[in-house]
C-alpha cells in the first residue's frame, strides 16, 4: 500500500538498558495488529530481539527495524540497544530517524546510558518525546523522573500526560490536551487492548484540580515556546485556558517538538499494558514526517534518487542486506544505481520491507521510507547512493560543499578493548577470515588487525560483552571453532614535550638518486584527539608530496614508542622539506617517518589510560565502604552522591584498569545489593608509578595488559 510522505513516521526507541524499550515496542506491534500475541523479553519470544544471544541474555544487541500501520500512518520503527557496548547501533539508527521515543525508568530516572543516547540524538537534532515507563513499580516517582530529565539532560520537559496513581495504585493516565482520563482494568482485559476513556470533571476531586492546574501550566509553557499560542492568549487577556481546544494544544506541542524546543512527557507501564495506545497516538501527532528533512535534500537532488546506507547485515542465503533510508526520489528492484562514496555502480537485485528478522519483497519504494536492498556488493555503512554518476556530479555542484551539513557522517567510537582470536585448526583459518569480514561489515565499531610481531589476529571492540558475543556468533552462526584470548585494555601514547627534528634520506634506486630532507615539529596538545599534520607557514610543497608526508605521519603514529599503542594528542607541522628533483613521494614519506620516529625516541613519552564514567548504587549503610574503596583502590574521582529514597547513587570516574573484578568486590561489600554501570569517558595520563609497573611486567615477560572488569547489565 502506497502511503504519502506526510503519513510516514521514522522513529527509534532509545533508553538506558532495562528501561523497557523492547517491551514498549512489542506492545506497539500487538496493538497495531502486527502480532497476535504479546512477546515478552523474559520469555525469549519477542519479535524485535530475534538473535539467539538476545533471547538468551534478555538484552538488545542489534538494532531491529520493523514497519506497521497505526491510525492511517506507517510507522517505521527501530528498537535500539541500551548497553554501552553496542552504542554504534544507536548512532547509526539516530542518523536516519526523524524522531525518537526516549524511555525512562520511573524508579531510576535518567541513568548513565540515557545521557549517552541523548547526546547522540542531540548530535543529529532528532526531535524526541519522553515516555516514563514502569509507573506500576514500587517507588515509581513521576515528579522525581521529571526533575532528573530537567536537571541532567538540560531540556525543557512539558507534561502532556499525568499518571493516575503510582506504584500498585497506578491505573491509567490523564491526557491534558483533551482532559480525558484513560484507565485500564487488568482484571477485565489483561492484554490492555481495551480501556476506558472519559472526560475528567469536578467530581474527580483532587485529580480534577491537579489536572486543571497542570493543563494551565502546559499552556503557559507553550505560550513561551510557540508564537501561535502566544498570539491567541494576547488577543484575550481574560481567556479561560479551558476554552483552548485540544487541537490547538496538540498542534502547538507538535511544532515545539519538531523544532526541538521542548520534550513532551507521557507515562505508563508497558509490562502491565497501560499507556501504549495513547503514546502511539501522540507519536503520529507530535513527531515529524520525513517531509522536512527530505526538503533539504530535494533542493540539491530534486526528484532524483538519494539513498543513505546506514546498516549492513550478512544473511547466509541472501548475502549482504543493506538498510537504506530513501531521502529523495524512488528506487526499484533490478535498478542500477551509483555509489557516490565508492565511485562504482551497483545493482539492486531485490527490495525488501524489513520486519525484524523477516522480510517482505516489494517492487519499489519512494522517498521517506526505510528498505533493505539485496545485491549490493560494495556498499557499506555510511555510503551515499544516487541514480547515476552524472546525477551525482550535478548535485554536488549545486550543493557547493553543503552535503556534509545535510548528511552528517556517522561517528564511530574508538575501541578501548582488544583480544586475540585463533581457530582451533589451520584448516579453519579461511572460514574464520570470512566470518570476521562479514562481522566487520555489519559492525563498524569492530576493528580487526594483524599483530606484526606474532602474526595473530587481534579484535578490538567496545567492551567485554561486545567481543564475547562476536566470539559466540563466529561459533554459532558461521560454524567456526575459534578461541578468544584474554580481554585486554587498550592504552594510548603521547609525547608530552614539544620537539623539532630534521631527517635526511639519500638513496640510489635504479641508477637514480633519490634524496629528501624533512624537518618536523611536534607540539603536545591538551586534548586527546587523533594526530593532525599541517603545513608550516613558509612551506612551499606540492600536494602530492605533502599528502605522502601526512600519510606517513599518521601511519607512524599508529605505533607509539613505549608499547606500540597509537599516539594521540599531538600536532605535527611540516616545517621544511628539501627534495632532489625526480625523488619519489614514497622516499619523502620514508624520510618523514624516520624524522617522526627520532622525535618519539628522544621525547618525553607517556602512556594514556582509558577512564570510565561509573554510576554505583548502594544502600546508605554501605555508602562509607563503597566510597572508601573507590577512592583508595580504584583511583576514582567522586563527582557527586545523590539520594533516591533509601538508595545512594555515586557518580564517579575511574581508570578502567582499576575496575578489574569490581562487580564481585561491590557485591561482597554490599551483601549482594550493590550494582554499577560504566561507560567510556576519556583517555588521561597514566601516573608514572603505574606506567613503570606496567613496563616492568612487560619486561618480565608477563601479560602487560590487565583483564577487563566484569560489568553488570
């Protein structure tokens, strides 16, 4: 069925792990009629978590997409992981979405990973609505969660729904624009498919009074954010807010949401099947269609095809499945298209509508939709696809460099963990290499390198769980027997002093003299960004020679002088370069590499260690012991300690190396009641004493990188 762009909603579900994202999604599928029964995470029968590892562990690992109908609209929904190890899945989903539903735990409020996914959504200016979930749980607190959203996310939440009761007394919601009470009775309808809806009135007593006040506050908030509502109020100073229609309020909420001026807040309990249908209604009303974003691209590409590849999956029968967001034009099966990024032609053999782990074949698709293309052999995550090379050239001339603003690149996080992987037998090496190629194509955050000294294959990833699941998938999906080595911390290196060196290289190759003299200056920067290489002010050098020097600088910096970890946080300036006529660029590059190596050898070099943000929860009686252990044994910096009923929440930063086995220690200190989560924060200088200890362990032939901590989900 063909649906106009105005009736399409491309949305994602984002949240901290265990806030209830998949549970919310499964209810949406049930109430829309897509499924006949409700899938449950704890039963391992959800539609969206279809990987065996997801069902075994009860967590989302891969973002899953699905399309369903609701109120004459098509909702293309992506359910994203909440675990920090799979942050790339959130990143590339948000890149192509027009809106998102942020799910919050009514007991915990804003949590560590909530902050991360919120920052990711900010990066792509994604409009959001908030759904405060788990209102049925003991200690659920709507006001506390609202306050944490305001204080920690630094946004303006606007209450559009109020809960009727909290915890065991939670029965439904009050929808403020319509002033209707919507309640669910689990005794008469356990699956929540039917509910009671009525106008709220003065006979409701305190509920009426609170709702009437909340609606007035909502209108006043909207007047500050929306000119249309402000003009209505200015025309009549004595206007009764109760006379402002629900349609006018809903339209104003939609406008401020689409302009990312405020976040509408709704509530419910997905597990108890309460509040999902009103959430779905407001999704189609508050969140934008693809039209606004498509218009930006249409000014450049017109009605021509513009597709963006945001995800690739390997299917044993179909081959590579490339997930595309179509921003303009249309795409048909059997169509030949042009990959702008790879500068090659591709053939679309089939087009599929994605339904989690199932697919429905379609003949064509139009702008605004998300589809899967089969048959693309060279396309990877982040590639741009158009109808032809000539169409690309015409559009790029019209864009005049603006395409990077319209289509921001996906930010791929740098891995801080690594381990080796080896097949059981040499006969399985080829199959292992194939499996790793497929997995790396799927997951841009997985890095695969070969250790130059040992010849071993090294996997680098975002965490213990990330690499563990890679190992399991290699065995279960690709049927390759392979063992992962100990998981290790990935350090970085940095030269802490400024230095200048000159290097000369003079060789006779094939009877011709090849000579170059390169002078480099290295400046130590305060940040820990990747190495940058720039021209000196008075340098006169062709682009060909400069590019060869820059490439050599980047390559040399990938192996530092201490333990061969990448060097970061320095600026390399090409001060001078004298070249014999006819000298090859490769000779100049080798000279530059020698020069930089001299600076590294003679410089003051330090190791940098990954530092993690951690959030620790414990009871008041254990707070002293937990704080003491963090300060003395973990080298932690305590940022704040918050109270939430009888729970104490410690926000801190600690080096990853010191968190080895912390989950076990914390459980022991708190009699099994303590828990913690962590996410990568930054690289910082390793104290000299710790660096000397690390180097002495290596010189003794011991494993110089410590095992990773076991983190709690």
